[in-house]
C-alpha cells in the first residue's frame, strides 16, 4: 500500500495488523469462501462458515467496525482519511476482507444512519446487533420504473394511517436483500408527495425484513455475478405496515439522511477500488515475470509492450489513485489472455465491480455536477479578488508603478 498522507501512530499500527490479516487470512480464504457459497438455492440460504471464522479473528485483533469515524462514540476514533488508508488494504480482497471486519456495504452506511440519526430505541434494536455482526441489513432506495439517480423521482409511497405507515413500492438493486442474515431494511419513499419543497417530500423508515408484504422477487446479476449470498435484489413492498416510531429523524427528512449516508459510502468504495487496482498490478507482475510463461523465447515482461503497460499502470495508479481503475484492471486482464476473464483470477470480478462503481451510490455524472456546484460557488469570491487585484494594479500605476 502506498499512502501520501500522514496518519496517527495508532492508524499505522492498524495498517500493519490489517495487511497481515488480509495477506495471511483473507486472501487465502477467497477460494474457500466461493466454494462454501455453493450452488443453486443454497447460495441464498446459507453463509460460508469461513466468514464467521474470519470475523471472530478480526474482532480479536481489534480490526472491527473501523469505518465509524471519530464523530461517533461507538467507533474506534479514526478520521475518514485514516480509515481510507485501511479501505485500500481491504480492497485487495473485496469479496472477503470488508465483511470480515464488519465494514462492508450496505451495513456500513446503515450503521452510520442509526448512529447519526437513530433514537436510543432504534440504536438498541438495530445498531447494536449490526455492530456486533449478528445481523445484516439492506438499503432500499433505487426503483425500477424511474431514474433514481435523481431521488426526487422516487415513487414508493409512505402513507401515514393512524399510528402506522403503509408502504407500497417497487425497488431493485437492493444490496443485501438476498442475505439470509438480513433482518432490517431502510426504505426511502414519499411521505408528502405534494409538498412544494421537492426535497422535503421523502422520508426513510425502518422496515423489519420479516414484515408481511415484502417480496424479494429475484437477485440481479452484475455482468454475470449475482454476489450471493448478499445479492442486489428486486424487491416489492405491498401494503407493508410499520409503526410511526420507525421513522428516521422525522417526516420529510429523507434527503438529509441519504446525503449523510451516501457521502462516506462513496469514499469507502473509492478507496477499496485503489486496493483493487494495486492488486491487479501485482497479479499482472506475477504473470509477466513467471519464467514458465514465454512467448517467442522471452518471458512476457521482456516484451516492450508488456513492460510499457506495467509502467503505465503504476503511473496511472500513482497519478490518480482512482480514476484509472478500469484501465488498470483491463491491462491486467489483457496480459492474462483468456485466463484474465475466467474464475481463476480475481480480475473479471474486479472489472465488473469497477464498472458498477461508476453507477453505485449515484452515477459519476451526479457527483461531477455536485463538484462543479461547489467549485462554482467560489465565483463571487474569485471575482471580488480579481476586482481587488485590478484596483490595486490601477493604484500602483497611478503612483508611477511604485508600491
């Protein structure tokens, strides 16, 4: 792992522990995990036993719930920057390591919601077992019939009837909904669709997974991967009834909640993506320097184009530390030939995940628009500064070019 940031001695100690845990436990467990997921219906009804072993070891090492930053008393006290360096390490083994540390989506975001916005009762019922790794959760926002990257389009209804909310809606790509350990959904919908303020129409409610009216229709495939046992599922909510006490933060505050949730989650994904890029480069280097693999009498690394690709990958990783992830993985796949798109290497799954990341937690375009909005907010200050510079220039000229 390469970091350009200074971190605390405690974080440095966690980095060393985590590198050892990922290298000696998580990476060796990848194939075991996949074999234990199984085939057919078993993929959605059982949890690989190796994961529970890894979770127990991570807990004993103090590598647990690292994602909750120092704003929360329940967390380990790291800054977001410090946790980002740890995310990069787990990104080298994205299928296993994050969950082993109880730091995988969608639970991390949901735990942050409960920690930041939950009532004492909501925290006791849901946050505690989630932080203990006893249950898992799902976040239900994206819908099948609308463009959900603009969450004002969401159509799921949350209607108050007496002391209950009645929920009706059709969601998809709901991460975690297929997991047999999923015990709770956070559901976003419209509780006040006629509110003149379009960002106050939405609310988020807690829906226990065993509530009548929830139908997990099917798991969605991402470039052929179903990501069992967690899955990204299509889910229907039909007359689902929950108490009004299950509201998060209050009616009409759904946008406030999701902004607090998705911001850190996007950072976590991005830092893990850097770890994927670094491992992709490692996998490629191992392949092209293998003396048993020769073409035209030379190991692959001795061919100019391959060596140039290695250099390009290192440059792109160091230069951007994120933006060229797909390109890095693609070059690694190319060096492996047909094996690169097979199940024998992690590259195909990495590629699927990297492409999906540009859509997950809001498409790239949404984040680009937000970035532009923040930059453009500086316009008044920039113009005022330029005016002051011009005035000062005129003053200097009036003084005969003397300060």
